[in-house]
C-alpha cells in the first residue's frame, strides 16, 4: 500500500482529527464484516430449532 492512499483517506474522512487511523478503521470494518457474516449464517438456524416455520419467520 502506498503512502498516498492512507493520506488521502485520512484527509477525506478526517481520521486523525477524530483520533483514529486508517489501520484501525480497516480492522473495525473487517470485524463488522465477520460479525454480520456470522449472524447471517447462524441466525436462520435458531428459529428452525425452536420449531418456527420459515414462512412465518419473515411475516
């Protein structure tokens, strides 16, 4: 990664003024992505084990 990309991201989003860094924001984005992926993968199984029908779950 070149130094221009983090510098331009920092200036556009004002990360340094908000007390953050590009690396910290990227780690947060990856953690959020993994959390959402886990929820989307596991959540449909929870109502099914409780006996809720798939059609009734989304109505």
